[in-house]
């Protein structure tokens, strides 16, 4: 017997069986939502979710073929959870398309399978629905909304929804489905909606109409009304993402961006939580597209708006923003151009430089898999970047001090070491990273204009890295203490309590150790503390380091952020904990050669002015720019 006969059979599948299957699907769905791309490895998350979907396929087959005595509402719950998992898989697949053509084809085929799952569930549920049972009609409405999401994904094939309008026959078909969905929502508007189907359905329709280039104000207004009733931030975020249409007038586009920023800046989830990362990862691509569109417009309002968007995007991982006195250069890649937005004394200058596709591809490859040779690979890259980015370098050289704020994989451009007019770009000028990820701790806000003074330095060294004894003796102007641990032993591990004890007021920190990073899952990032443990970003970010003047992390990839979410490295976590200035590395370094060389040069440079880490780092990098390219100011 099939589901249409549920309740009439004897023996076979029971309510308890279906409830258990529904619960397993709901758990898989919750894990996938909380571990979206950016908080988990995409392939792993999608594989785990597809396993749950296929288990649901098998249970659906049993509902078709085995005797059942299951209540209709229980069966509908299972079919709904199965379909929700299928739609979640489709939504997550947007994040990893356009990286590999073979995988794109596999994704597209599995989207067809997800569509079949939803169509089958809708057919079975339809046999149970009737005009006298509004709740079952609501279930059908949700199936229709989920099916629209699948149809849209198939029509877009290998591109995300924000890359151009969907036209022609596919666009007309999607528009027709979206309008039909809006009509069905309107017909059921007086029915009680405990599962919030109306709001989600209207968001699905608004999104589809937006992709097809059609005005969606009416659908968005209805969805907003339901959002206000539910107080559902996630629903509002989905709605606002449909409004991030680069073709909209500047004031309206900026209003949508501001509302989206409010969610991301006030998200209650803990720092470095998977849920928060999911929000950021999902909106990042859309948001960058808006910035690029605004930067291309000639009017001052659009340019100012683009700069405001970049600043807001940089601060998604903090609870507050600080005023800046320095010139700031925001950079990102749009198409085959590197775009620089230079903010100086209230004005925004837009400078564009074309970059060869091969170089863009190399930067992307670096962000996905940092190289193991910090010298040889980067000689030609440095030459190419220096030549290609000359217009931007000219603009930067016109200012005495510039903070670089790089979005996406422009973060892998080693600005401090680019060649400029026979020397390096920085020369006598200062360039620092702009990542103000500081927080208020116990209502005390760090003052960026008056950082703590350095009174002593504590070197936290891993014995397994073999820090040369001569390095710790370089300081002469300040007292130096040495704290050692062993990352290859479980009896001499580094602990959070030890770091907290070392970070006394006025103490600068130098960490010479091994750090972990992960291109997709920042939960695996942190300091290797022992043979079997690590100090994660969440633990490090919870330290109170507002009295720490600066910190340097001499370790592989200590400043390497997650590819899909910003501010997800050890250096960023220390900055969020309150350190005024942090330096780290973008990729791997030779622990026994380049690491000690950099640290020794750095400590010598700091003898002149122990409070100015930014100047000391640029001095070291200038001395041997090719070898020191991995070292960068992450926050200053």
C-alpha cells in the first residue's frame, strides 16, 4: 500500500517508524543549516546531506510498497522533512559551482534528483489534501515553494542567482510558477500558519521574480509583514538578499544593504559559531556584487555607498566600529579587474587595474591551497602584480599612510612587498591591514588612537619548532620573558590560562609555534598546543587582550583567513580579543630558516621603537621583500 492508504493497513510501518525517519531527516537538515559552506567543508556537508536524502528515498519506497498504519499528518511530516533536505542541498550547491566543470555537471544531475524527491512528495501529499483540511493545503503550498527553488536552480544551471537575469523560455516558465505561487498564498492568507509557510513561500516567489528581472515590491511587502509577525531574522535575511539587485537605484540598494548589515552586526550567536559563519558565507557573494556595481557608478553617493558597504562587511565579525583617521584602500576583484576604493578625508577615489586571468587564477589557487615554498613561486607573481597594479600603486604612493582592506582573494596580494619605481611600495610610507575586529570587554572599549604602551615582551615558543636561543636575546630596550611548551607532547601543552597569565598589561606577545588553518572549516584552525590538542579560534577570541599592545604570530598560515568567511585566522582571533596590532603570515613559512630570520630582524627593529609594530614589520619586509612576502599586518 502507498501513502494514500495510510491508516488502513495492519502491521508493517507504524507512526513510530515514520516519526523516527522524520526526526533523522530533521537532524540532518539542522546540521547542514548550521554547517553551511564557510563553517564546514562543502563536499563533506553536501555528501552527508545527500546520504540523509537517500535514506529518505529508501523510506519513501517502503511507504509505497509495504503495509502501513500511519496517520496522514505523520506521513505528511516525513514527506515535508525529506523535501526540505532536498531543497537545502540545492541551496548549498550554489556556493561551490563554477570551481570545477566536472563537479558542476554532477551537481546539476543531483539537483534533478532533488527535484524528483520534491515532486514525488508533492504528489503523495496531494492525494491527502482537500479543501476541508487547510493545514494539508499549507503543506502543498510549501511543496510548491520548494519545487520553485529547485526549478530555478536547474534553470540557472552552473551560476548563482545573482549573476544576471534569467531570460527567454526558462525565465518565462519561472515567472509563471512564481506568480502562481503568489496567487496560492493570497488564496490561503486567512488560514492559520503555524509553520510560517506564507513568509517562506513569498520569499521564494520574490527571489524567483527578482532573478527573472521582474519587480518584486508587492511580494516583498507581504513577506515583510509575515516576517514582522514571526520576528524571524533568517527569513528577513533571505528576503533582503532578493533585494540585492545591482541594477536598482543607489538609495534603494543602500537601504537594503543597511538592513542586511543590521542582522549581521547584531547576530546573537557566539563569535566563530557555525550559525554566524553560515549567515556570512551565504551573503558574501551577493554583497560583493553590490559593492562592484556601486563602484562602477560615476556619482559620489554611489562611491561613498560602496566604501560604506566594504567597511560594514569588514566589521561583520565585531560588535562595534571605530572611527579611522588614516587613508583606507578597499580592494576587490570584479571580473578581470582589481578595483580599489581609496577613502581620504571624506572623499572616495575609484581606481581600476586589469589583471591577467592567469594571475587571478593563481591568487585563487593560493587562497585555496597556500604553497609550501615561500620564495620561488612568488618571484614571478610579484613581478606580474607590480606591473599590473601600477595605477593603484601610484594612487597609494600619494598618501603618507594607508590601511589596506582586501576583500576575497585580493587578501592574498602581498601589498607590502610590491615593487614600485625601483624599490618597494612601502619605502618610507606605512601600509597596514584594516581589520578592526575589536570588541568591548566588560564595557571597556580599546582606544585605537592611544594604544597601550609596551613595557615587556613575552615570547611563547614551541620547543618542537626549535627557536634559536640567540633570537630571545635580541631585545635590549625591554625585559623579555620566555614561555615554552611542547606541541609534540601531552605533558607540556600550551593552555589558555598560560596565555592569559602571560598577557599582563603592557606585555606584547610573540608566538613562535605551529598553527592550523583550514580552507573550508575554521573550526579546525588554531594553535597546535600539544600532540593531541589545539587552542581554537573561539577560545582565543574569548581572551581579554585589550591591554596587549601588539602580538606577532610567527607560524605557518597564522593570518590565513577561511576562503568563505573573513577574520577566521589565529591572528584575527587575537585582534578580536582586543590586541591593538597583530601580524601574522598568509601562507606557509620555513620554521627553521625564514621564521627565525624574520623574528630576529623584527626584534632588532623593535629596539628602536617597541610600540610601533607596524613600522617594524614593514622594515623587515622591505629588507628582503621576496623572502618575507608571507608576513603581513593582519590588524593595525
